C-alpha cells in the first residue's frame, strides 16, 4: 500500500513516484564517506605523532599516539581501564536514562498545558545556560562522593536538551494529522501516543544525540571533583603526576564512547526519519 505525500507545490503525489537514490548509489556514497573518515583519522594521528616526536620532544607535555596505544594495551591487560570505564559507563547510563525520560515528560507537558510552559520556560532557560562546573560541587555535597552525585550531574546535562528538542518536535507536528485523529474520536492521550509522539520521535532522538556528548562531559566533571574510580578519576590522577599517556588513554576512551553512542543513535534517527533519504 502506497502513501500520499504533499509536495511543496501543493500537489498530492504517490510516495512511489518520488525519486530515490538507487541502493548501489547509496552504498557507494557510504563507502566514500567511510574512506574519507578513515583517511581523516589516519592523517590526524600521523600529524599528532610527528608533532609529539619531532617538535615537542617531551612526553610530559604531549604523548605521541604510539605511546598512548602501548599504555592503552597495558591498562587493558591489567583490567584498570575496563573497571574504570565500566564505572563511568554506569554513571552515564543512569543519568542519561533518567534525563531522557524526565526531559520527554516535561517537554510533552509544556506542549500539552500552556500554564506549565509559562511556569517552567524561564527556569529551563536559566538552568540550561548555567555552568555545570559551578553546580557539580553542590551536587557532590548533596549526594556524596558515590555514583549518585555523578548520575545527578549527567542528569542535569541531559534533561534540558531533551526538554527543548521534545518541545520543538511536538510543536512541529502537522496540525492536520491531529485534527484527523480527533475527528475519528481519538482521545487526547491516544492522539498524543499514536500521532504526536511518533512524529516528534526524530527530534527526540536528535536531542539524545546531543545529550550523549553532554552526558560524557558531566561524568568527567563529576569525577574530577571527587571520585574513587572512573575515567575522570584517571584523568585527575594522571594529570597530577604529568602522566600524559595515561591521561590520553582516558580521553581517547571517552571520545570513542561518544563516537559509538552517537553513531548508534544516528542510525536509529535515520530509521525514524527515512524521508531524509529522499533525493
């Protein structure tokens, strides 16, 4: 069964008639993109290696990637990297999940009920702009040096982008779809669940992509101010003794985690918004 789509000229056409890129062309574009990304990574690492070895000459200031790779392997074998990464990952996932759930709920409430929007708008704008570095010590005093203080920091970093993106997604839903659903006697909750929320899903996933990077920053900030384990704790300990290879191992691990999580959410977003592949 085909679907009808309204073009920019106001004409209703069949989705099957819209031009789409052939599978071979999409595969070729993906291969070109992957090759370009790989070349960029290799080139960046080569420049880093050359600068560290022939210009800096001081591993306490800048460690070459070859030395970082050796230290990475050593920490992987002794289990310290896995253990600390798992601690940070648990804190990230805990705060991220809570932030996403709360952000979607608050954003939806602000769209559904205008008094809620008017009451929370100024608070969200103020707290979203507030520097998290200033709030992290307060949260650690409130929640202690355990994992919950880091979860709270990640939650604050995640919840506000989720509120903003959810609100933008729900406000961009085609009003005609909502009117059709209501004309078929759909309740307000059913219309929201079956029409508005699926339409806003790409915006919500886009907010999740933005929140991954902010969540990783929140984990590190929380662990910098006080932690017994975690990648932020490795960064603090290594920097205090000028152990640049170990410090860069933690930084690279965080960067890889961000790339992987963002790539997963990006794939999910493209599945929810398949219309973006129309060319």
